[in-house]
C-alpha cells in the first residue's frame, strides 16, 4: 500500500504568498518542525482573542503557553487541546481584579 498524500509544499512557494507565509516556512525549518505544521489562522485567532478579551500583552504569552502545552502533550504521545482550551478561556475571561485568588478552575485539567 502506498501513501497517496501529495507532499506538502511551503506556504511561501504559493502564488500570492505573504511575508508571514515565508516567515512561518523559515521558522518551521529553523525549529525542525514539519512543513505546514503551524496553523497560522488558528494562532492568529487565539492571539486576537487573548489581546481583545484579556490584554494586548496576553497575545504572545498565550501563544507561547499553548505551544509549550502542546509540546509537552506531544512528548507524552498525546493529542493536545491546548489551543481550544486557551481560546475558550480567553473568550470567557473576566478579570477578578488585583489580589484576587485564582478561580476554582485554575490549574485544573492538564
């Protein structure tokens, strides 16, 4: 039985590609990630939700935390729902204010 899946091509090789496409291609190569393994749209949506619902600086921190959680899951041989969970968290975020204890769900899951 042969694999009939065509090989992935770099985003930046496509007509109409952007500097972001070429950057993600280069970043995947630099970090040793499989070609097209970064879901750019999903990461941008997550960053937007974190920036708008929490605070602008939450966007890169949230994206980093999701990548870290996904990497840990992959190291354990598990699928990760970190992106979906973080998006849901950002969209439902209500700041309890300074000095408030973390909510009852803080740290739950994993």
